[in-house]
C-alpha cells in the first residue's frame, strides 16, 4: 500500500513529539519538517529523534520558495508551528495538498487566510487535537441533551506554573452553555500534565467524564487520527469535533 | 395539559422509590399500584409515602381480574415487580396500554410473554433503567470506535454484601467485547451504593467514564424519562440504550 | 459486661440516625432521648425507629428538672441537638456524666458554658465527628510536614442547594494554612451527599486524600467511636482530632 | 553552608533522572557517578543531562579500586543501580560514608552484605523511595487502626506492558494484612505511569488514598528527602517508612 506523504510545520517541544508519532506510524512517510530557524538544517528529523532511518529532512521557513511544493510534494501538511506558518504553506493548497492545523492562537489575518483555503482543499482546524478531549466535548453535549436538568461543573487541573484558565475547559464550558467564570474550577498543583473532569449531578446519581494527559504525544495521535480521516475527503473545512460527532451519528450500538 | 395516567407494579424497596418519583412529577397521575400482598389494601401509595394527596390506590395482584384495565384505564404501566407481573398485565396490551418493564431477571416463559406483547403495543424493556448507566453504555461504545486500540477495563464498586459481579458491568463488558472474567474488577467495601468506572487507556492519555449511584430513586428518574419518550410511539420493542443512541444520532453539536 | 448507659439530646433528621446507631450497637444502652418538642412523649425511640425492643424513652426539653439526672442516670450524654441543649445538661457534669457534643454552631454563652464543664467531667467537642473527615484532617497535616513544598488545593462537592462553603473544607484549609478564599473549590451539583478531596501536587507525583459521605449515619459511628474512647478518661476537654492524633503518635507500623 | 558530597551508583533510565534531581538541588554536590559500562567515561553527568556546569564525573564499575573512596570522598552514596553495586561500595562503609539504596531486587548474598553494613554506618534501604507511596503505606495503617472494621481493597493501574502485580501494591497489602490474591485489583491500560489507590469502605462513608506518578523523577525527590534526613544520624538501618512514621509520631497538630 502506498504510504501517505506528510510535510510538517513546527519542531519545537510539541512539534518534535508530533513528528515522532508520524515517523513511528508505518502508514505515513514524513517527507520534510519546516522549522523557524536554520538549526540542524538538512538533517533528518528521524535521526534527531533517535530513529535508525532517514525521514523528515529539516528545512527552515526561509527555504520555502515558489516551487517548494512542486519539488517536495506531499499529500498532507500538518502544522504545529504558530500563526505565521499558514503564510508559508498557502501555496500548497493550489497543489491540492490537504491541511491540518493545530495552532492554538491565530492572528486575525492568518486565521482568515487559513479559512479561505477551504475553497481549494480539505482543511482541518482544531486547536486541541487530542482524541480524548474531543470525545469529552461531544459526549458531554449528548449527556446534557439526555439530562437537561443536570447541574454541570468543570474541574481542570494543571501544573502550578500555568497561569490562565485552561482553553479546553473554556471551550467545553461554551459548548455546554456554562458560565465560565462560575462553573470552571481551576486547580494548580505540582507537575500535573493536564486533567479535565466534567461532573454531571442529578438528584440520585453523578456522572463524571474525565480526561488525563500523560504527555504531549497525545497531540500526535490526534493528528494521525485526523490525517487518516482527511485522506479522500473533498475540499471544505473540518474539525476534530466534527469527525467525532459524525462517528457518533453513524454508529451502530450493541444493546 | 392532560396528565399521563400511570399504573404501577411493584411496591417493594425499589418500587416505593419509583412510585414516589412518579407521584412527585406533575406530568403524571399515578392511578393505581399493584403489589404482591394484601398489605395496605385500598390505601393510597401517596399517603403511605408522606404526600398530602390521594394518588396510587393500592391493589393486590389477586385483584386483577378480567375487566380491571377497562375499569381502571391508564396510558402506561410501569413494572418494577418481578418475573410474574407480566402475567397480570398482559391483558393491558389489548387495551393499547404501553408497557415499561425494569425487571432484572425473567423466567423464560415470562420473558417470552413480554416480548410477544410488542406486536400489540409499545413495550420498553431495560433491566437497568438509569439514565447514567445507559449513557455510559452508549458513550463507551463510541469511544471504542474512535480509539479502537485503547485498552479498556471496568471497575465496579458495591457494598460488601453484594456477592455476584455487577450485571451492569457484565452488560458493558459484553457491549465492548471485553472478556468479563478478566476485564471487570469488582471492589466490595462498606456501604458503597454503586459505582461503575470504564477506563480507556491510550499511550499518552487516559479517559474515564464514571457513574456513581446516590440512591435507588435513580431508577424512578430513568423510568420517567422512558415514559415521557414512549408516549406517542407506535407498537414495537424499545430499550433505554436505544432511546439514548437515537438521541446521539440526531444531535447537533456546538464546535 | 455492663453496658454503657447513654442519654441523648436531639431527635431531628441527623439526631434520629445517630440514636439509631447507638441503639444498634450492643455495647450501649440508650436510656433516654431528649427532644425540643412534646412529640411522641414517653414513647420509645427504638420503636419509632423500627426496632423490636424498648430503648430510649422520649422526653421533652421541659421535662429536665432538678433531679432528672439523679433519677435517670447515664454514663455519657451525646448531644446532636443545638446551641441551647447544653443548658439542659450542665447539671449532669456535677454527677460526673461524660459529655459528647457535635453541635455545629454555638452561641457564645452556650459555648463558654460547654467549655467550663471540662473542669468537672470529660467533655469531647467536635462539630464534624465523622471518622473519615477527622482522619483527613490529621493525615493531611502530616503529609504537609513531609512534603512542605507541595501545592495543596481542596475540592468539596455537595448537593446543589447547599449555599455556603463547606465548614469542613474551611477547617481543613485552616489546619493547612491555606487561603480559604483561593484554595477551596466548591462544586454544587445534583444530590451529592458530601465529598471532600485534598490534592497534594509535587513536581513528579500527586497524592489525593478523598472522603465520600454515603449518608449521615456516619455521624453516629463517629460518636460511638468517641464514646468508647471517652469512657475511663479523666476530666478535661477532648476532640476527635486529638483522639486520632494520639493514635497516630502511639501506633506501631509494619515495614 | 558546606554542601553534602554525594556519590551515585546507577546511570540507567531511572538513575539518570535521580542524578539530575541531585544536581539541581543546591544542597548537594554530586562528586561522581558510577555506571556499569565504560560509556561516556570521565565525562560529567551534569553536561550529559544538559546543565552548564561540571558535576558528577562518570566512572565505570571497574574503576572502583582499593583507594577510590579515599581519593574521592563523599558523605553519602545513593544507589539506583542493581544487586551487584553493593559489592563496589562496601569499602565505603569503613570510611563512614552513609548509604542509601533503592534497589528493587537483591540476590540473597548482596542483600545480606547491605544489611551487614549497618554495623559500620547509617544505611537506608527502601525499594520504593517515593514520598507519596511511603506516606500511603503509613497513613493506611493508621486508618486501619482507627477503623478496624473497614473493608479495604487496593486498585493499582499501570501501562499495558507491565506484567506482574505491582510490588508496591503487594507491600501495602502485606502491611494491612490483606490477602494479596484477592484484594489487589490490577488495571493494565495504555501508558499509565503508575497509580495506586487504597479504598476504605465503611457503612456510611468511603475514604480513598490515591498516589499518581507523573514520572520517575519522583524517585530522585524521595532519595533527596532521605539523604537530608540521614545526615547526622548514627549508624544503623533505616527506611523511608520509618522516617515517615517518626514524623507522624512527633508531629503537633492544629485542631
């Protein structure tokens, strides 16, 4: 079976873990990795990550000229870099290259640029691309529909240095129409990687949906899940939540 | 708005709590309650449960003669009694009375009798009729579909005297194709009313779906949910899981 | 072995559960129960609670005259009533009757009256008299001593109607020198009876001490534990935390 | 203040993390690290771990001759290597160097050699040297003493590849006189680093003591805690549980 050719943007702390997950997955062939700086230029990401093979040649952002995507064709671009990266790969959409972005914060112009690309190719955008969190996001909406009178609160726990309220918790609060200033409880202790709990209280029973992050490689798994799903999809805009809610809608259950 | 007239079978420990939930809900009018014995014959269940109104006249099983359902018409029968009760209300199906059974164990003959009634009226059968447990049953199947490589184990906790493995845990194991002799962990301590946890382990994240029972009135809430849903449905066989999976299939999500 | 004779104040919602626990325990003989009103005057608490024996004759507060304690001698008084009750039993201290109070809020005068009685008899005062909560209170202080750099937060969950912050959570916060306005997270959902969790976060590990209330009979068990301990103790003031910390200090460990 | 000079045995997966914790702590000066192989001989462990200073010169086991400890004096040796290491540092005891071993499995001869050293110097041996686990071990014994009728079960969760039952869970079971074949529930899912929960069930309340490992650096923190405590102690045999139980015995509580 032909492998799926992947180009990647971002080789920072999270980016490296994501690249590593794609390199380990036999379905994918990581052609290149674009990073901001000239560090380790033209080396192989695979070697830097301890693998005994050549995969993922490192390019700098400045290397991306007119014909980069013609000379270095891929099926999908996966972006864990930052708001600027979209400028470097918007030409890729003209080549029909599919796009996955997990960038958490976009400048308005960059965000609009990304959104515009949906008219040319399949674009999937999800700031938190982990499977588990997106499952929670959808499942909690269902539970609220089944039990509309339930009281709902969110508990999110992270390492002591994390100052702001979890963006994921805010997103869940929004999806459930909860007042995020009252219903999100933020715990900041020690080295907790990340834990989100949604508590549904009914008079005679309590339901808890809990997601615990072990490490940031979970983003890589989510991106792989998204990439497999996006292959073969027509142009348009997609998100992880949408993938998962479609699976929910089409499922057959045992009972 | 016209109230939904309800007849109930079962006035034991759980039955009383369920009858009480229906009496408290303004949508329903509990016409009568059938119990096995002659205790408190012709008294009102509502009075026995501390309400200041007359609702739910108590009948004995032996009172149910030929024309009981003509003289004492209801829209729905709710059965929390035992395997025998179906024999007392099978005539009700001919009157178009809808049926909800939450009986946990049926003798084969009684079970077949119940199943046969689906050709005459709408029958809903769910041994564990709580909202939360049925949500877990469906949501866990979805998560398994999204993350087929996840390792799954079930932890069920109950009071020390409960000897057998939780039937609910077994049902979840079956729905998830888990080996129930290996993947169900039964904790028996103190007075725990009932706690079920399904753990999904992925390499970099863990998801937990947890249901905690506070008391057995949760069965009443589940039956009320089922009763509201069953009104207006055509004849046929239904279950709680089916209701919930339909809601899942028809939902619109925010993302 | 001679039973311990007990007199009880309080026959409200919690009081009844506590009286019931003492009646069930073969070590104790509940001589009488004093309640505020004249309801069920001279009936037996045991009968009202469904037991097939006569124990705990019901008196009204107004029955307690000069010679009540001489005519109705007991070894210990257990008080789950309210701030006023101490006025009715202060004469008991002169008879050497030991006192256990679990009253949550005292008026200043009543509190001082209770405290003064320690010069005449053994007085144990603990507003939250459950074993589990007092264990958490002591164990969390130890953990803080062992791991002084740990970040600590408290999560307390209760039923939706509970408006104020849990007094128990406040007490734990005070014992751990935590800012109660910042480190207590209050969840109010459904029918949760009561759940307290103390989270200790270290850079590479997290420790959680969790107490879950199943029902208010836990207060009765705590009072029984306290009563057994108080027998044979000299006059003075005691508390549940003190009992437990002494056990901690005197324990021999397996390692 | 003079730093505490430390020599370390073990530079494998866990050993590196432990060495790193000691290097980061300003109280300690890591003089040398002994590893099995000749890899990175005479380099500095600090550099290999990304620090901008020279600390912890790497030696091979074969470098340890007659006068090694005279030429390379330290206050404490910390051993995260294996059963053999004790043979290399038994001469150190003659120099009065204190010893900390966290080796999980010893051959009988090596174990006896370690035990014999207590007659010459202060020896602390704890196979699981994390603070949190040792706290659980002691606190659970106390809770059992306070609530002897509680039902107790242990839940231990680890990554899917871990085959045997957790040694820590077995140790807790032994300390609590639990039948380890019945009361330990082992969950094996995904990438869980390590989670131990001790559930105490009483009729009306449940208490849970939970320890969650985030990563193996927790061993380093435990060893640092042990090392600080061992300085100034006379010769003899010590353990983490013993340190913690002494702290329990000497504590003053707020109540």
